[in-house]
């Protein structure tokens, strides 16, 4: 009984991962066909920078949120869940705004001009900032779903939405 549920859930999660990989591959192929080689390189540099700053923005708090929600859910202290969710979401948003200001004012031009030798406008830095904050929010909500053992919802939120976000904002 439990093995069939584990097998079914495992297959479902693998299917979601495969679907997310397919969406990411489709986006990459579409971008590779529509952009020049230099522009595609700039896009992938931007995606890498977003990934780095999202990691710095979350500060590992998504794992703390998942752990706290699971503990409060098991011990029947549901009234504490909203409080911890709000605190972590506020901290991630505040941290995202601090990173956004630092990136827009100081770090953005340094990274693109001095390290990558690229001449870009400020709209690309705004694109990076918007993605950092949105992905941080997606990660917090996904961590909340993980805490409630809503693995399918967490996988859909964490994999498909985050993968599609780069392409949606790019349009």
C-alpha cells in the first residue's frame, strides 16, 4: 500500500521535473534561434547573475520555513504558521530590496562593465531585480507547500513557474 503511493508520487514528481526541463529546453531553443550569439550569451550571464543573487537573497530561510511549518503542523500549532510565514516573507522581501538597491546603484554597472565588458542599459538591471524578488517569493511559497507536505504544488511552483518566469518577463 505505502509502496504504491511512494511509487505513484515519485513518478508524478519525476514527470513534473521532466516537464520543467522540457519547458526550459523549449525556452532555450527559442532564444537560441531568435537571438544573436552575443545576445544569447548576455541572456545566460543575466540568468546566472539572477541565480546567484536569489541564493544570497533567500539566506536559507526557505528551509527554515519548511521545517517550522512542518513542526507546527505536526504539533497542531497552526496559529504560529502564519506568523512565521509573514516574518520570513518580509525578511526575504526586505533583503531583496536591499540587494536590488545595491545591484542597481553599485554592483550592476561594475559587474557588466568591468567583469563582462558589456555596455548595457539600466532596463536589464531592472529586469534582474524584478526576477530576483519574484523568484524569492516563489521560493518562499514553495517552501510553505513543502512544509505542508504538498509536494506536487511545491514542485509545480518551484520548477515550472520559476522556469517560465524568465521567459514571461522577457516578453
